[in-house]
């Protein structure tokens, strides 16, 4: 499927000046990418982005950015037929112990699924599995993106607030 619209990221302030890098995900890994594979984790609402970023316990500082996205070949994991077509279930993607398994084995089952999907898709539309998330809380995880079609992602920053080095407002 093609996905087009605005998404949100709540990211570590360290990456605020590079909100499209995917380097943090590559460095530490995530549910849908193993260490070494860049990924851009985004959410369809600000609330979902904040919930995703706050899974480590107490509230952590974040920078929230909005992105304009136009991406071809997105796997729709919210569609039961699409899941069945890839021999997947919601439970496969919701793997609760993925981080422990990745620590133990180097790669979790759900990360292997993401690696397989990334060979044929540019991204994944998937429900949020963050604590407190409801069925309508959705994420768009991108494995392949850039500045040009067919996988265009652009930061919405009309006042250049994310410039580096940071500067006082005009």
C-alpha cells in the first residue's frame, strides 16, 4: 500500500538536529529493527509518539517533530489478510519479550520478521504495543526513506528550529 500524511516522532533530544537519521535505532535496535539496521519510528498521533518514547519507566525528555511522509510499498499489519499473506499474526508482531530475546540471542524473532519484510517493503503500518496503547494507536516504521520519491520524508520545520548548532529564536 501507499502511505501519505503527517506522522510524529518523539526522539531523544540528542538527535533533535537529525530527526531523519535513524541512527539511534541502528545503534540500539528496536522492536522492528536489529542493531545495525536503521529505522525511522513514527506514530500517527503525538500521543502515540509520546507513549512509544516513554516505555523505559519515568518520563524522559523528548523532542517531538512532525514529518510529511509519502512512501510506496508499506506493509499494512493492521490488515488481517495482509498478515495472513505473509504468514504472520498480530501475536508475532506483539512479542512481549523481544528486548530480552535480542539481548540473549542477538536478534529477536520479531526483528527477524522485520528484516524479512524490509526486503520487500519500505515500511510497516502497525499498531502500537506500548503500555497503555489502544487499538487505534498506530505507528509507521520506515526501513527505507529519503528526500525523494518514492520514499519521501520531510521534516516540518518552517522556522528552522531544529538547526545545528542551536540558536536563539529570532
